[in-house]
């Protein structure tokens, strides 16, 4: 009786194993579809969709435009300067322009024509030279004390077809200006009066050129 039970259990086990082998080892014809579906899911995880790519390209284009100024025309011209000359830094330019304002005025007061030649256009240089010559002829000397100068404000920017950039800056400063004779007598001005002076200076430079100096081309009152 025990042997019969063992035989029956063995037959049942063989039957179950054959059924499992038939199911697990059988090809259903959908194996290729399953592999392709797996590849597709993997691609969806690691690949960008076309709209995603387009958005990234657009963002890159936007990132390449630097916001220098809220005025679109000024900002476009400043970006043209940056594209032509990648080393252009607006903050450094404005800081240098502020220093140049003081330096040029102090050099003019000292009658140093040779030093002025480095920073002035021929037109402005000739005006300064004539004023210096007139003072020397009268034995006069001018004294200019800059009490305060605000940060220069960009009023206009233009890049010409030959890559020459012109930047107009508005300077607001407080100065004391007096003229004295050879004996130090006051000829003109008031040493106790602080003048509020607002002028526009135009600097130009050939972009990509060897000289890093921006030349003063024009001066006008506001």
C-alpha cells in the first residue's frame, strides 16, 4: 500500500514538471515585441523628446544674449560689442570711464598736452591745446577740484560697419572751478561755490584693435 502511494505521488510530480516545462520553454511569438518594448521604455528614460530639445536650443540662444541695459537698442549694441570682442566687460568699462573723466580733467589742468594726446581725438585735443595756449599767454592757471562724481550713465551706443564702437556717457559731477593769475589773484570763479556739472562724453574705439584705449571724441553740455 505504501509503494502504491509513492508511485502515485511520483507520477503526479512528473506530470507537473512536464506542464511547467511546456509553459516556460514554449515560444509564444511575442518575444521580439517584448524586447522592443523594453528598448522603447529605456529610450524614453534616457532620451529627450523633440520638444525638449527645441526648448533647450531656444534657452541657449536666450542665454547668449547678455542683459546689459533695459533699453533694447542699447542692449543690442552692447551685445554686438561683446560678440566682436569677447573680453569686453561693461562694469570694467564704466569704472575705467569714471577714472578717465578725473584723469583727463586733472591732466588738462596741468597743461600736459603730451599725455592728453593718448586719450583725446584730434578735434578735442586741438580745443584743449588752444585753451592751454591762451592761459599760458595770459599767465593764468586753472584750478578744478572734483568734489563728487556719480557713476556714468550710458546714453547711446553705436557700432559702425568697420567695427568702431562709440559709447556716449553722461557724467554728473560737483566741481569747484577757479582761474588765477601769476600772483595767485582770483580772476574767475568762486573757490567757495560748488558747481553741478552735467556733460556727455563720447568715447570710441576700434574693436579687435591692438590699442585698449577708448578715445574721447566729443564733449557736450546737458
